[in-house]
């Protein structure tokens, strides 16, 4: 009988953590720039555009998570091309990203969007699995 935990042991965890660290670092830098840009935008927006800005701010965490997931998968494909990407690797990438975001929360780095939240994790799932569709459809 095969060991059911064998697949978990054989996943490239070290590489996935490196990918998650790189993706979250890049996303944090973009988050800082985006926060500055949004602060300037809010200072100059008229009262007629405030409902549109509220809709934008509701969608931003999901979009940021999608970007982080897609960026992590792109980094994995480009920098670590020797890793065979299948459904298990995609599922393992999501908790690696969540762990790095959770640990980043303890660092004194200001963040507007890249913080641990349910909506960000939903966006990460969408980003990893929408961009990685060609990998999870392999037989």
C-alpha cells in the first residue's frame, strides 16, 4: 500500500517558498507605490467620482491577490523551469504564498493591500489557477 503523505514529502517546498518570497517582495514594492499613487488620486478626485472609487477599493484586494498568484506562477515557470508543475505544485504554492504574507505581517513594512485577508487569498487562488490552467489540465 502506498503512503498517502509521499506526495507531500516529494513536493519542492524550498523552491516554492523562494518563489513565494520573491513574489511577495515584488508585490510589496508595488503595493507601496500603488498606495502613494492612490493617495494622490484621492486628494484630487471630485465628489462625483467617489462611488466609483469605492467600487475600485472593494475590488483591489482580489485584484492584488490575483496579481500575486499570477506573478508567483510566472516566477516559478521562468526561474525554476526544472520543476514539473502539476496540480499538486499549484496547490502547494498557495499556502507558501499565504505563509510568506503572514510572516510579512510581523515585519515593520507598511502595506495597503498585501496583508493577510480572506479576499487576498481568494485572489491568490484565482491567480494561480487561472494563469496555471495549462498545468492543472495535464493528464
